[in-house]
């Protein structure tokens, strides 16, 4: 299995631009999570989906952030417009609830820099 | 808000020594997990301990859990330079939505 695949790995953009981050979870996993990691705040859970349905988006910082999961193999996290304080590493993770382990499988992350 | 908090924030040891990291959490849990993150990489699951377990082993890893003190510890024995990474504890909601601490940055010098 290829694991969780995220793209792009690095993104540098200017303030005000739209940013779209992409994630392909592990096939067969029924949960998908988006996290943000910064030095100051650590790992923050932004939103998670179960069977493509958003369950809890209370961690999404502002209306500028939106996430979708149109099918079981693809999810996007969009920031529009982007701001310098959005600079962080964004991780996607997936899990298979029925495994009983609760283990999350993480992608390698998308490092976003907003100038 | 952070559920787990690791201690120390940073730890530097020599190869061959043992490394102990601690985690404290605030609310009752079903289980607690430990993850590792190499620099510039994603997190990797190391071990899970359930609330009715007190100790668990996996290779050179030993995890303990004290639910009365709401704390856990991760011990890495006979550390290697390759163990250099950040280590996070995480506790979860009913749907696997994990909340992570800020991590302990471990440096193992050869």
C-alpha cells in the first residue's frame, strides 16, 4: 500500500492567494483527518470525515478554510484568501475504525509558506 | 486545546542510554497512543495502551499508564542515533479523532 499521499509537499504563495491542499487516504479507510502543525500551537485537529461526510469542523480556524471529500479516495483543504499566519505544515491522516486499534496513518505533510 | 502534555520538551542523551518521556492528560481516556515524527516527515504510530492496561512492551519501547494520575511514560531502552525524533502522546475521542501533545524532541548523540 502506498500510504496516505499528500500534495503538494511544499507550497509558497503570496498573501491573498488561494491555496488547495490534496490528500489521498489509504484505500479502505473510513476516516480522514486534517491536522495543522506549527511550533507555537503544535498539532491541531482541523476537521475530520467519516465515509466522506464531515463530522466535526470545529477546529477550522476561520471561514477562509474549507474542506471537502467528494469521494472515498480524495479530499481537499482550501484556504482562501491565504494569510501569513496560515503558514504551517498541514497533515492528512486516515484510519480504519473497525481495526479497533485507533491508529492514524499520516501523510508526509504539505508545508505551506504564505508571504 | 491540548489534551496531552509531554515532558520534557527536549531531551539529549548518548547512544546506549535510556530515554524516558512523560505525558499528562486532563480527562478520562479509553486509550493512549504514542507517535514518532522524524524531522520533515509525518507521524508514525508506535504503540497503543488501553485504559485497563498498566504496562505494554514493543521491542525497545516500554509504555506505562497510570489512570489515577492521568499520566503515561514512554521508555526507549538502549537508544540509537536513529531514535532521534519528536515523540508525541495522543488521546482520542470516540471516533478516533486524536488530540496530540506538543511532543518531546529527543536527540541521541552517537
